[in-house]
C-alpha cells in the first residue's frame, strides 16, 4: 500500500502505529496552549462564553417572527450562513476541549486552525443579516411586528459582537508543538 500524502482526508491515520501486541498508539505531534493556568482559563472562558452567546442568539433569532425572516432572501441567506458557521464553530470549540490537555495534531488542525474562518464567517453573516433586516424594514416597514424587528436586530448585533470577540480571542491564543 502506498504512503498517503498529507493532503488526503484521513492522512492522520498514518500517525497511529501498532506495537507487538497489536494495539495502536498515536505517534504524531501534540499541541499545547501556552501560558499560565490563570491565563489559559481566562482565554478559554472567553472563547466558550462568546461561542455560547453566538450560538444561542443565532438559534434564538431563528424563532423570532421578524418581518424579514419570513420571505426575504437577503435576510434568510446570510442568516443561514451565520447559523451554519456558528454551529460549526461551536462544534470545533467543543472538540478543542479545555485546552489544558495536549491536542493531537489532527484535532488541532480540525478545530483551532479552522476557528478564525468560522468565527469570521459568522460575523460577516450576522452583519449582512443585520443590514438585510434593516433594508427590509426601510422598504416594507414593520407593520405590527416592530417589537420583533427590534429584538431581532439587537440579537443580531449581539451575535456580531460575540463573533468578533471570539475571532480576536483565537488569535491571542499561543499554541506550541510538544
């Protein structure tokens, strides 16, 4: 069987090797979050908190009957992008764990390295959704749903802020190979 290149999807399996008894052990690189335990706890708490807020308000906005969410593609499409990016980022943060244990290289690549793009995409989705709802309200008005429209816009602003906080937080984290 030929060696797999690093570009292949399951190339990380090449880092598992069997011993004489037939059990497999991981022989690849490990990544460790640098800093004292207080700093690591603070950074991880900020990341988990902002990710939870992002996911929570994004999901909550799906249940609000805001005027533009019913039938307007320029509100619904960016909201869908925001929702998918928020869920994907949440799963990556969950997979990353607490950051105290060394992460295997394939977990690091699938979670930590992908977070800036996912949080950035969620921030762009939230900003465009906010703008799209604003445009919808200017064109069509809110009718009797003004309260829902205001709540929707406030939650979208909270989603945008939390995505930006998480995005910046990921770049402050320093990881090294162990």
